[in-house]
């Protein structure tokens, strides 16, 4: 029969704390970056604007994560389209950027920044008529984070019937 180890003194507090942590974690969802946890809320915010003037950067979509929730973004659509949902422009005509807590004008606060690898993307990501571009692992945003998709028109068509579109796909879960 194996021996039983009995904790004594300060070890009892450590053992109790480890047991408490195990009990708390038993209901955690193991893979929130690829499978929505129970009681999560599907969100697919989207926006569109007429393509801006050449040299002008405009916000296509601004989404604020509600207080008390986290947003796990698993896919995006960033595209410039025209009549019939056809993509317009050549690579580099429109540059797309996704940012977190970056103000649209004025001074830039220290906490705001473009997302890594989502800065000045020169081509469409995802297909507005079919499916979003899947992320290999979710981008996670905290409560009250502001997520923006901006477009800069470098040399593309201006105004209607040409539109810049953006969509973030994912889910909200309790923070």
C-alpha cells in the first residue's frame, strides 16, 4: 500500500490553495480560441463606407467590447468592392489596418496600437459574399476595448458605387 503524505504547517495552506484553484478551473472552457464556450454570444459586427478620397484614411468599422465581456475574434473581412460585390483595385490601392484603442484623431495614447500583422494590408482578406478570412488563433480583446478597421485610399476608385467593407467574426464571453 502506498504511503500517504499529510501536509502540516504552511504546507496545508498551499495544498488548500491548489485544491481551490483546481475546483475553480474545472468549469473553464479549454479552447476558447477556436470553439465558443457555453453561454458565449456570437457577434459579427460589420460596417461599410463609400471609398474615401485618395490620401484619406477613414474608419470602416468601430466595435466596442461591452463591459464585463471579452471578445474572441476568429475571422475578418476587409475588402473594397463595387457593384455586384466584385473586388476592386489592384494590390496596394487600398490599405487596411485593424487597431485596438487607437483614437481616430488627436494625440495617440500609449495603450492604443495597430494589431501586429494587421497594419496596412494591401489586399482583401476574406470574401464578403462567401466567408471571412480565418485567423489561426483568435485575437482576444478585453472589456471596453475599441476595435477599429480603417482603410486608406492610396490610388483606388473614389465614392459610390465603390465601398470599403469590414467584418469581425467571433464571440463574446464573460470576462
